[in-house]
C-alpha cells in the first residue's frame, strides 16, 4: 500500500531528487545488514518473540511515516522498518520448524502465493486511499493497523515453542545430517531434550548465542554453501535486469504505452501468485528433488530471457513473461528449500536472513549493470541477465552432488 506512494510523498516534503534517492536507498542498506542478524536472533530467542518485535517495530515505523512533515522524520521512519521488517523471512523459518521437510517447499510456495496476492492488492488499495483527503497519512495508518492486527494474530495463534525448540536442537551436533548421511531418527536420539536446551540457553547470554551462531554460519557458508548463495545472487540479478528497463524497452522496441505495460506486469504478478498452487504437482513429478526442479527452472528462465531479448513481436514478449512468472516463482521457493536442507535446523532463521541479504546485494548490483548494458541496446539488460543465468546453470551442474545431496533418497526412505 505504501511503497508506490513513497516517492511522491518525499517529493511533497521538498526533497531534491538526490536526497530522495538517498532516503530511498537507506531502507535497502539497512535491510542488507540486518537480514542475517535478525534471522540469527530469531534462532536464539524464538520465532514468536522475534516475530512480535519485528511486527510492532515495523508498525511504529509506518505510524511515524504517516505523520512525517519533513525529510528528517521521513528518514527516521524508515529506520525501524529497514531494521525489523523481516516478518516474511521469520515466517518462512517458522514454517520450516513446524512442517515436515517433504512438505516444506509446498507450504513455502503457498506462503509466497499469499504474499504475492498482497503485492497485487496493496497498490490498488493504496492508490484508492491516496485520492482521499490526507491520503498518504490515511494509507500509512491503515498499514499500521494491519501490522497491529498481525501482532494480535501471532499472540493468539496456538503454536508451540516446544516443537520449535526440539526442531532447532536436532542439529546441535554441529553438522548437517544430510551431509553426514545420518537418519532423522539417529539425530533425534543424539539431540538433547527440550528441558536441557532451556537450561543451556539460560546459562548462555543471548549475544553469546548470536556470536556463536554467526561464526558457525561463516564457516558453513564459505566451506559448503557458497555455490547455493552464488546461484541465488546470479539468478536474482538476472531477473532484476529483466525488469529493470521493461517499460522503457517495450516502448522503444514496439511502441507500447506504459499503461499497457503496467497491465502486462500485473498479469505476470497474478500468474506468479498462482505458481505456488502448481508447485505440489511439480515436486511430486520430480520426486521432491528440489535441486533438479531448481536446475530445470533456471534453464527455463535462461531460455525465456533469451527469447525476450530477441523477441520480434509482442506475442513473443507475452509468452516469455507468462512462463517467466512460473519459472522464477518456483525457483525462489526451491532455492530457499535448498538453503534450509544444506544448512540444517539450528540456523534456519540466519540462513533465510542471509538469503535476503544476498538478494539485497543483487538489488544494489542490478541497477548499475542495467545502466551499463542499456547504453549498448534496449535488449542489453535482459541479454546480460540470460548470460548470468547460464553461469548459474553451469555452477549448479558442476556442484550437483553438494547442492542436491541425497535429499530425494532421504525423503523416500522416510
């Protein structure tokens, strides 16, 4: 509801384009550095408490934004939102705690579908409210109210921290059971009881837990998971390059008006929301092998980016946009599932947070690459995106045993 109106509001406060750009970038920079820390913090203090704090702090940020009358208050309002608005990431970590591994990609896909519907409806509601008297303030207050409602739902929902604690304790041995080849039963027998975990956490200060978890994350990422995060970065930048000059490229290549391009973007977003519904049959077809699904979806994304780059007609553009909505949505879900499978249960929140940080790096890199590529041709950004997708496919093919592991075999044995 609020994001599409931010540029208009900061302009109405008298900010220059440069100041407005700096104010807008502050949110992304804060998200870049806070994603992993907040995810790690949720591993230590528990999902319910961290989710409540993040929701309430984000609500405070939107309340301040609604009453901002100068640029200083505008920037100040973006600080708590930039640091704490990781509710979707913590929700993914919570889902991975509560659902069996076999069902995790499907449920995360359904969560992505719900959030996609929010991205479709939100701008419509915000646009309607902005037309009323004091529209921006009313929109921010409505957003604040929705966050408070979410906090109440989190407080009332009857999910148990005991099940989360026992899940997080399943890998206190320090290695992932998928990489060690151990069964879930053996890990559960070796893991401590929830009572002993509570005693251990009581003896260790929260900042000690966070420091230890970050150290474990550093060794895990640089030794075993570098390929997964590199693939995530490359594919994120590839898709961002596709969208970076979408409106301008269609206008220059085919004379399409921005209004029609907006309809096409909304159509693609709606299809992306439906992609979560087809993920279940796709996973069953691939016998729940997330690596293979991700590899094939990346190959399809590469081919579609290539098709869009050389598309001779608008019909080819519509076909590529339609299929890209499905391939990218499925790819996002599968790369998250691979991260969680490779990293283990102890650091789920930190892993998802680090994935968000990687995506934030992509948001910084993509505009720079897009500007350089667009100097060559309107088709330059998507062509460069196709090249990056091809590199990601090459990395996945070389590191198939480590990326894919034996997840499907382990699930079939369960």
